[in-house]
C-alpha cells in the first residue's frame, strides 16, 4: 500500500445534479470507492467544499468568508 493516510477534498459541485441538489449515483459510486480504500486499511479524512455558498450575486449575503 502506497499511502496509509489520505485527505480527500470534494468539491460541492461534484455532488450536484444540473447545478442543484445531490446526484445520488455519483455520490454512491464515490462512497463505494472510499469504502474500498478503507477496507485496505487506508485512513481517510474527507473535506467537503463549500465555495458554492459564496458564489452568485445574492448568495452569502451577511456571511463573512472564513480564512485560514
């Protein structure tokens, strides 16, 4: 096994269907791949992106973008 630990950063757009909602087929396929890696003993951290919340003309009004 090449890696013992991985960090998987998922774009929120990956899971959307036609720009809105969650695409069940893609999400299920991703979950199955993550499980395969986990079953091999890989420790997996998952970060889901949230950039979509701050894009667009009216989205994110009244919310400050977090900075690291």
